[in-house]
């Protein structure tokens, strides 16, 4: 994916989030477009949201709005596969790349 694609996606993202998607977290509903990183983390931890659902939501927004806005040049063809992998790792409680990197110390 090119830098232009990433930049275009960043500008498109607020527009993509205009339509509401809601899930309930500890008895309270929140909109995906208003959710914080903490909200997403809680939704994942409580099995209220999967990475696949989140990626499908954004892919749907891109599919719907991009013909009009023309802001996304390319979508990662492996996005759903990566989401499924993240869901499997979360279910198995395997640490992600960042967690693994934090455990290792490198010295010169």
C-alpha cells in the first residue's frame, strides 16, 4: 500500500465513521465512531466485538463511500485474514507483536 493510500485513508476515516454502528459494553451502548481505544479493548475482552466485525464494518464504509469520495486507493486484500488471525490469537491469549517486543531487551 502506498503512502498516498495511507494518507487518503486517514482523511477518509472520519467520513467513513458517520454512520452508526453500536455494541453494548458492560450494559452501555457506544457508537463505533465514538469509541475510544479503551472501549474497543473492553469490547474485545468481553467478546462483544471481534476484529473481523470491526474490519467488516470499515470495509463496508469504504465500499459505500469511496465511489463518491475517492479517498481510498487500495485496501489490503488480507485485511480479513489478518483480523481472523488477531481473533484467534486473542482467543488463545497469545501476545501480539507489541507485547512480544516489550519482553525482549536488545543491547549493543
